[in-house]
C-alpha cells in the first residue's frame, strides 16, 4: 500500500473514532449535568458553575446542531426520571470528570 493510500485510509478512520470520543464526552457531560440538576449532590455554587461550563465546552466540541443537543439532553433527563436512584448513583461520579475535561 502506498503512502497516499495509507494517509487516505487514516483520514477515513480517524474522524469516525474522534466523533465517537466526542459523543462519549458529550454524553458523560450531559449525564453529569443532569445529575447536578436532578440529584441531591450537594454541589456548591462554584462547582455547579464549573459543571455548567464543562457541559457547554462538550457541546461546542460536539459540533451538533442545537436541536440534536436538545434531543440528547431530553433523552438524558428521561433516563434520570425513569430510575432516579440508579441514574444519580452512576452519574454522580461523572461530575468531577466532566469538570476536569478540558
């Protein structure tokens, strides 16, 4: 395989894996954001603000249209509403990770 073919192949593979990573980061940020809003995590105002900033950064990196972002947020809220205790237990751990993501 020549160098051009390898570069072309990498160009086709990398965006898909990068998109998957961005989607995972956005989903984790949304779970943390919904947990901050719907779970009794005892976040102080500074940490709550940092979480909001982290969610906005994840949204901006995702490149998704606002309608898609709204749909994903609503889906995440529905997951929290369906089983709040389990959702909160799982998502609470994502708060610090979401804030730390730069």
